[in-house]
C-alpha cells in the first residue's frame, strides 16, 4: 500500500505524477487539473481544501524537476 501523501510531500507527489501522467508536460497543466490529479493519487489523504496556489506551484516545479 502506498504511504500516505499530504500537500507538503511535494517531491513524493511529483514522483507519483511522473508515474501516473508520463505524457504530460508539467508546465502545461492548469492548477485546477493539478489539484484534481493530486487528490486522485493513490494514498493521498490530506484535506483537498488545504491546498493553495503556492502549494500547487511547488508541486508543479518539483514535477518539472523530476521530468528533466
């Protein structure tokens, strides 16, 4: 079973997104889609309402770093 993911686990979330969405360019993703995809990840257990633009941007930048 995957470990529990929270909004603060940006690197782990980025790795999971790389695996789940390998065909997606991270900078092309709207924050609304990114938010949904994160909350749909296996093991995500944080409150969906606790995210904000800063958190989503950090995840997006970490995802970009993982892709490159």
